[in-house]
């Protein structure tokens, strides 16, 4: 089994609904190790870079507003970014996160328990988790400097 790193973001709905502690508890329950953590003020540039693969989607502009806290009154755009490391970390975190669409996410997953779709059609799904090794490597490097991650 491969030792992987994966990027997690507690999205603005998660922070606004005080789900940060619960999310970290679920992440710790996987047995994976937290190796980096920081609050980041998400610039327009960082948001667009993070989600660049989705730039042609109809929900893209809403997604940029969402991740920058504009629907949740987070004026300084702060978000908690984490890196977890361990065996099959990417899949393990995706499993506790649940499916992208919170209405399709399994009961008991973070998204299945706490996610919602707004009347405007925005998915509010509490956390971001890297989806595969290439995305994880790109995202960890985008959000963290090397020296911010424990060796
Ligand atoms: P993921 O977060 O499960 O990896 P992606 O397809 O990478 O899902 O999409 C990134 C984010 O974009 C989702 O977590 C969600 O916030 C938003 N999103 C994805 N699909 C839709 C959609 O059909 N409508 C509204 N928002 C969406
Ligand atoms: Mg994704």
C-alpha cells in the first residue's frame, strides 16, 4: 500500500456551521496523521487555480464565491487547510467525506450528514478532499510550502 498525502479544506459552510472539530475528529478516526494545518485567506487567484479543471462548468463562478466565503459572510476569506498522510490517505479521506452531491452522499459520511444543495443550486458539501494522486500532489503544493509540512 502506498503512503499518500491528501489536501483537505474545511469549506466555508463547514466553518460557519461549526463543523471544524467534528471534521477533524472524523479525519483522526481514519488513523491517518495530520502533517500540516493553517488558516488561509483564499485569494481569487488561489480559488481559480485550485478549481481550474472546472472552469468551464456552469457552477464555476458560484463555486469561486462559495470557496471564498462569500455566501457565509467570511469577509477575510479564511479557510482551514490541512494535509493528512498515511496508507491510501486519498481514498480513506474521500470515503469519510462522501459523494460530491450531498444528496447522493451516503448516510454517515460528512457530506451525507451535513451537506446541502441551496435553492440556487450551489452544492454546500462541507469539505474538500483531493480526488487522486495527481490532484493531491498538485493541491498540496498549491496550498502549502514544503517547510510547512512535517517530514
Ligand atoms: P469533489 O469536491 O467531490 O472532488 P468536484 O467534481 O471536484 O467534486 O467538484 C468540486 C466542487 O464543485 C464540489 O465539491 C462542489 O462544491 C462543486 N460542485 C461540483 N459539482 C457541482 C454541481 O453539479 N453543482 C454545483 N456545485 C458543484
Ligand atoms: Mg475534486
